C-alpha cells in the first residue's frame, strides 16, 4: 500500500459556527485577485439590488399619485352630486330626511360636510 502524501490528504478543519447555529461558509480566499473579484461581484450585486429598489419606489410613487388624483376626482364628484340633490330637494319643496354627507379633505383642511334637509 502506498502512503498518502500531504498533497493527497484533505484535512477538513472544523467549520466555524455563527451565533445562530448556522455554519459559516468554508471558502477561504488568499489570492488578491480572487478577493478583488469577489468584492466586485458583491458590489455589482448590491448595485443591482439598489436599482431594483429604485424602480420599485418610483413605481410605488407613481401609483400613489394616481390614487390621490382619482380620490380627489371622486370627492369632487360626490360634492357635486350632493349639491345637485340639495338643489333638487329645495326646488321641489321636499323635506328630505336629515342626512349629512362628510368627505375628509387632506392637507390640514376640515372635513367637507353637506347636510341634506
């Protein structure tokens, strides 16, 4: 039988353990070119994630703007319809059951309330 030479032996040192109990990756890099390549790969990965996040935030902002615009249009339409109902009730002399339609208005203004009597 031939004896194993040091090059044939594969001693595997015990892996270090993270505080959460998971083993750390066992890759050890000592060549500066490998270190630079790994750092560049990680930087590229971080930059791509930042780009994805930027796109997602812009899409969310656009969606929020659209929602605010539609909400404002709906609130204006509700106020217009409430005024028309009030005018029709007054013109016909009908006494409608007292009802208050309130719509919240943003940016520090009070709620818009219309009483239909």
